[in-house]
């Protein structure tokens, strides 16, 4: 492959990677903002029994919103993996000492061999899924709590 085509493909894949990586972090930041506001609302609802019906709705909102953002994150991760695949192919044209994308998974696995689950390095996807699941479980617990308190 000639140098001009290689550079064009690299620029295209890199911009694609950068756009979707930035988008992923922006979506996550927006999710955290929504959940911070939701947790503030939950704390206010907990102080007023007349608002417990709203607590049920808010708990369901947290669960549904967490699910939607998790699905958006899955889609964005898929798009990022596509650009990584192209960048890995381009890297194959260069000496291994210049590889970044091609050695990342190997290096991560090598580091993680020495650590137990809690000390292993996690990917963004793994960490985001933990957070989405944790916050969704708070929504579920809140919903159950408010239903029990109303009954």
C-alpha cells in the first residue's frame, strides 16, 4: 500500500476512533449528571412520605435510564472496536516496536495475570458496566423500598 493511501486510511480511522471515544465519555458524563440529580431527588423523597409514589417512578426512571445508557455505550464501543481493527491493520505495515493497538490486549492480559479480580486493570467497558449495573440496582432497591413503604 502506498504511503499516501496509508496516511489517508490512518487519518480516517483515527478521526472515527477519536470521535466515538469522545462521544462515549460525553455520554457517560451526561449519565452521571442525570444520576446525580436523581440521587438528590431520591434523598428529598425519602424525607417526605407523601412523595413515595414519586420514589417508585424515580426508581424505575433510574433503572430504565441506566439500561438505555448501557445500550448506547455498547453501540459506541462497537464503533470504537471497528476503528481499532483498521488501526491494527495499518500498524502491521510498521515495525512491532511502533505498535500500540496490536499489543494493548496482550499487555493488559500480561499485567492482569499477576493480580486478583479486584486489582486487575479494567477496560472502560467493564468499568462502565459495573457503574451502570450498580446504579440500576440502586434504582431497583429504591423502587422496592417505596412499594413496601406504601403497602
